């Protein structure tokens, strides 16, 4: 074991390291700080201090077993107590041997994958059948009935899903791809709808109570209103998809359903700090988009649905950017700070509540609000 004096810890902090204590254990969380679910500022605020009470306090956030397991990854040694005659840091100690490299650079409990950071093995799950040295997507059926519990025990790091480099590449998505791909699609939809309505209005049929049908002509002048309606409809789409599709417990006797669940959303709950597995890649997003547009077309003419759908895609873009911001940004203002705390609780405290991400609006009427 490596031992540090208070003076040596102070020297490391002066070099820019973010070091915290828990009891007599010393942790270098410098590399983890930007991925800390509560935000880097909380770690910086307590640098050099014992965080035992903060991790157990409900005022900050009562940390889960997974949080303590993740923290182990960054343990670099113990605090040397006064009047203890031990050789420390770079040699053999009197009562043990050095294990690992000082200052948190080398860890033996992770597997290094792409993007330079390691995946921490899930030691919180008993008899974990997943081989973390191999791509894990097609391994998840091994979990059977335990899958839903396993997927909600987060790990720190990047998940490798597939063996094929091409498939693996397209299963990931940097945040900027979302606006880059979907803003032109929105503009194209609006242009197509506008051109069609210029040629002639379409009719929106409303069935009255006595069975008679009342037809409303829809023109280009209605497009701003339809766009706003579509944008607002997205907030409901977001809630419905997140709650009843992404948080549906897949049946263990249908491995394909389990794999699809992990591919669409389970991977994000397993590795919520993975920057390239947060926003939706264009291909699965397009599949969900076709589903939503088809539902819209059941209730309105396709030309009208196109404008409404353009508004919904704009809402989706805003949603994905907010989602990324809540995980990896430093929220400014009370609204986004509150949303970040709320979403952290969804991941680490109560995964079956708090389905609203860009807002809590639909959690109120559906009774899934996480109480602050």
C-alpha cells in the first residue's frame, strides 16, 4: 500500500490534482472530475477534504453502491497517520508492499478501450457473467432475469458494444452530429411542406359528435402554429418513449428484445458518463422518427404532418443537446442546475421515475416526479 503525508497531498493539489479523502483513503479523481455526475465543481469544492459525510448526506446526494465501486478505481493510497514509521510512495512499506503507481495513473481493475479511458468492471453485481474484455452487446442475454437490475448499476468508462470496427463506429455519436444531421432535415421538411401548401391547401378533417365531418383548410399561414404544436408534442413524445419504450423491462426469453433494449437505451444507463453513447446516432434516431411521423399521419394529412414533425424534430434536437449538457456541462442558472440534479437522481437514485429530461412537465400529471 502507498502512504501519503498531508504535506505530499497538499503538494499534489498545488500541481492541479483533484485529490479527496474518504476516511484514511486517498483518491486522485482528476481524470474523473469532468465525468462526475454532480459536476466537477463539487469535487473541486472539497479538494483535500474528507468527503465521507457528503457522500452519505441526503442534502448533496446519497451515493449508491455503484458510486463507491467507481470511486475505488481512483484510490491511490492511504493517508499516513502521524507517528507511524513507514516508507511511502515509491518503495516497500514496513507492513506491506507497494501496489500500483502513485497519483492514480495506473489501475489494475479496469480494461482500456477506445477513447483512452477504462471500463470499470461491475463488481457491484454478483456473479457477473459479462466478459468485460470482449464486446458486450451480444452478451447481455446471459443475464436473463437479472438484466434490468444489472443495467441500472452504472460503471465509469466507455463500453465496447461490437466486434466489427465499422458497426462499433456507427454505434457511437458525438453530440455535434445531432444538429449537423437533423437541422438540414428540418429545413428540407419545412421547404417541402411549404411548396406543397403553396400549390394548394390540404384539408384537416374533424369528426363531430353526431358523425358529421368538418373540414379545415390548412395553408402556409398555419405553418408557424403547426411547427409550435409539433415542438410541444415532442415533450410528450420524449416522455412516452423514455418511459414506456426505453424503460420497458425486456422479457428474458426474447434475447433479441433484450439486445435492442440495451442498444437503444440500456447502454446509456450502464455507462452514463460515456460521452459518445449519450446522444442518439442518426440511424436508430431515424427509425424512431419514422415511427413518430407514421403516428402523426394517422391523425392529419401528410403535408400537414410534415410541418408538425419538423417541429418535433426541432424539439428532439433541443432535448438531446440539453441531455448532453446535463451530463457533461456545467449548468448555468437555477433551471438547468435543478434539471441536472433531477436527472442525476433518475440515473443513480430512482430509475423508474423522472422520465422528463428537457423538462419535468409530464412527470407531474403521470405521477413520476422525483421529489427533491
